[in-house]
C-alpha cells in the first residue's frame, strides 16, 4: 500500500507541475515607432529608419514574428529558459517615391504578429 501511495503522489505532483508549466507559458511583443522624419526633395537620397521589436517569454518556447503588408520577412527564434530578445526592423522610402509625394504628414500602421509555443 505504501508503494501505491508514493506512486499516486508522484503522479499527482507530475500532473500539477505539468499543468502549471503549461499555464505559465506566456510571451509578449512590443515595438517602437519607426519615424522617417522630414524629407527635402533637394537632398537626393532615400530616407531610412529603424525600429525595435522586443519579444519576451517566461519559459522554454519557440516563436515567429511576422509583419503585415509593408514588411516582407518572418523572423524566428527560441528561448531555452525564457528571456527577452530584440529584433531590429529596417524601413526605407525610395527616392523616386518621395519626389512624387504631395507635401503633408503621412503615417501607416504595421501589425506585428507573434506566434509562440
């Protein structure tokens, strides 16, 4: 009977640990704005800028970051014990696009999708 009780206790603890480990898996993503600033058609160069996407996970996980139209790459990564990782995003407005633009303020939104397991 003693061995049966030890086995039952071990199985119960394993189930509790497994469900708690699964419940703790959490990842979050945050991003900074990409600001291109002002453009003068007299400069003769394209406008480039960067922003940062940060992924934070609290446990062993793998992830993929995808950007909505306007972005063309999916980035993947993983954490062995959780942590935080930065990814630099590069943006460029070609010179030809700038020369035909009408004066004014422009903005756009890109959706960052984080998939993790």
